[in-house]
C-alpha cells in the first residue's frame, strides 16, 4: 500500500505551483533551527546575567536540541492522525508561549525549561513540512523540493548567529526572544491564512482510515 502513491489532487497541484506556499515551507522548516543558533552568541551574557557557569548557560542550547529530537518523534504521528494544520498551529502556539516565557524568565533554569518547550513546539515545522511536500508534489519532485527547502534552511542557519549577536549587542539578550516570538507568530498567521489541510483523506473530507 505504501508503495502506491496516487497523483496529488487538483487542490494540491495548485499549492505546488504557489511560491507563497514554498516560502511557508522554508520558514516553517527553519524557525526551530534558526532559533537554536540565534542564541549562541548571547551565551556568555546569559552566564554573566544569571551568575552561573557558562556550562549551565549552554544547556539553553543542549536542552533545545533534546526538544527538537523529541518533537520529531511526536509531531509526525500526530499530523498523520489529526492533520497537518492543527498540529502545525498547535506546535507554533506552544513555541510562541514558550518564547514569551523566555522573555520573562527570571532564572536560568526557567529559561532552560522555556527553551525546551520552544523547541518542542517549533520543530513541528521541520517534520510536517516534509509531510506536506509529499502531500502536494508529484513523486518525482519530492526529493528535489526537500533539497530546495533544506538549502534555504542552511542559509538561514548560517546567518542566524550573526543576527543574534547584532540583536544582543544592540538591544540585549531578551530582544532575541522578542524576535523569535514575532517570527513564530508570523509563520503561524501565514499558515492559518494560506495553507489549507494537505493530508489527503482530511482534505477531501474522508472520515475513514
């Protein structure tokens, strides 16, 4: 059964030709890893601000990576069961709430915990973007489209540490999380407005499995 991949329906074909949808796929894939690297230049400042060793401040990165790993185990099956849109929007909502928690963190453990949930929610885009690509593109284009999205993501990852350093220098480390919150909100709004459900049985209103 898994080997028999049907042609995408007409609605999916229309999505496949949309540059806006392609941009959404890039940003939903990149929001979590970019948020990982954007904080790296501020780690010494975090250690100084909270009066802790730099190794403790680095847990804001290491626990974030654990959150990404767990999210990739959880979000794929959830999106298969409940659909791409609700899981994506739920994950981004969790990321927004956790990012606000980072802004107002008063201790380093609070910040580390908020960063974990930030990753858990934000990484939903990394997983579900690939599922959406398989939903809307012809089988022979799936690999090339995933490669295109990953290439754009790599560019974002390369510039995010520089961006984080500039933001921290100009406005302080909390401003980094303001930027992440705004970014996550923008991606969620874009998905809500421009990306319909792409899982095929839900897209056509089929209730059975």
